[in-house]
C-alpha cells in the first residue's frame, strides 16, 4: 500500500477560459510543459508518494492481517458488494471498493506524520485508535453512527463517500469519523448534542484538534492533491473544518474572530502535480474519450445525475474511468474540491451518480473520463467539464 509512486511538480499557466476563476488552471501535458521526453525520474527517496497515491493502492495481505488482529470489522451492509477491486491473488485480499477504503482509512493513520504530539494522547494516531476500538460494524439497522459499549464497538451506516471514492477528501473524512466515534469511549456529547469546549477533548474536541493538526502540523507534500482546484493543498480543507467546528460544535467556545492563521508553505493552486503513472498514461497511446453530457455549465439533478461520453476505439478494447467532484463553498472565503465518486472498469460509456449531491454547500461540480486498455493501461484523462448542481 505504501509503495512509492514518483511525484513531479511543475508550474503551469491558467487556461484561457473561466476555469481559473472556478479554482485553478486546467492541467494538461502542454499546459505544464511536460513532454514525453520529460520522464527521467529522481530517486524514490526524494519523491515520496502523496496521500491520494497511497489511498489508490490495495492494502497488502499483511496489513489487513495486522488490522484484523486488532479490530474486528464486519460488513453487514456493503453498497459496493458484488465486485472486488482488490484480490488475494494480487497480494491483498478479496475486497470490494467499500471494504478497501474502510481498511485504508485505518492504515492511512500510520502514514500521517506530525511535527508535534497529538493533544489527547502520547501515542501515534494509529496506535491510539487501534488500542481504543475493538470492533467496527457497517450496518443499516441503526439511525446514525455510534459508539461504544463493551467491548468498544463503532456502528456505522455505510452511506459514506468513502464507499465511492478512494481520494483523501472521502477516505480522510471516514478516518476523522473513526476518531470522533472512538473518543466516545471517553465521553458523550453533553451540551445539546455538542461539546462544551475544544480542550475538554471530548469527541468533537478531538475531531477539531485532529483537523488543526492536519492543517498546521502535517506534511504539506504528503497532503497534496493530484487534481488542483482552489488549492492543491488538502491541509486547507482541514483548516476550514477546524475553523467551522470551532464556530458551530461547542457551547462554551469563544467565537473566533476572522479567519484562522494561513498555512505555512502552502503549495500554490497553479502548481501541477504529476506522477509516474500520469506520465505513463500520457505516453500510452490510448485515446482520450470525449465528454458528451452534461454539457459545459449544464445543470444536473441532485439525485441520479447521468454522465455520458463518446466510446473509444482501440485495439484490444477498453473500459472507462470517471471522476466526479463537487466544489464545497462556505460563504465567499472558503471553497475546495471534494471527491464525490470515482470509478474505473466501466464497460459502457456512461455512468449514473450513486449518491446525491448537497446543493446547500455544493453549487458546482466537475467531471472527467479516461479509457483503460488491458494491454496498455490507463490513457490520459479528459479535460475537466463543469456543471451546476440542483437542476
């Protein structure tokens, strides 16, 4: 899971359209100046993987066995049941998309590093969590996520973006939910469903502090998005969450004045991030599918949005992959892209969104597609196409 994929950062120029005003330039091989000859890779030690690259990988059989030795995970309900994205034959286990991300949301705790100890424990995040929780159950017969009981067990409804996306905004959100629920072994919400203060370090307090640490004490290079938007620094999302929780989740916490401190050494939104896999895709010769519907700036429904593209003719045939994001907007000062779903291995040139958008916070979305050859691998991704939400 933690095998390195080399990352290459290059500058780029905003495309001559409205994309930059929506949160960053369009990233294409020509925009970044990355040509097929620009593929010499430095030593892996100098180019560690980003979080999305780590989460794209299947956990190894050894990693799964380690988690299983500490936490009993049961999938009484799995909306992704019926298709394995990881297999025992390939050195992992036979896992569905949801199961893969449930494990990776625990294992990613090991990959995160901080320059200061966590406030509520002297252990690592992974050791604290796996030493606190005995079991996790994914089930539909509960009204909401909950914890704990004896032994300490988290019950979770599987209506989670992490069942439909491998990227940090989805799987990292599940990780934060794990931490929140695990803290219920320490205390319950005591103030009308909220906590009193952050430094009580009850469930919302620990979740807020986790986001503070992700924003201000984590590795900026690791928490870097491969899909530049308003920022390609995932720490900005944690900065927002920390500030929002301070304002809304505590009865006796003083209301913060102004925006929280800016991040140090935050990568610029116009800095493209390329990986070795992306370079190979550019060189594969597999054609880029042409998006058809929704058209640029068209409106899509909140539920059941349908996406379609032209089929690709390539020797040996192809399947397709798709990514769909939504722009999270909070007033005029906060916005960042959140992964809503990504899927690969689609046989037909069309896809129906499996979970709804949230139009109260998501005014616009974006999508792109690519073709995947059994022999040549994944081809380049199409340019992002934007749409509005709520039609």
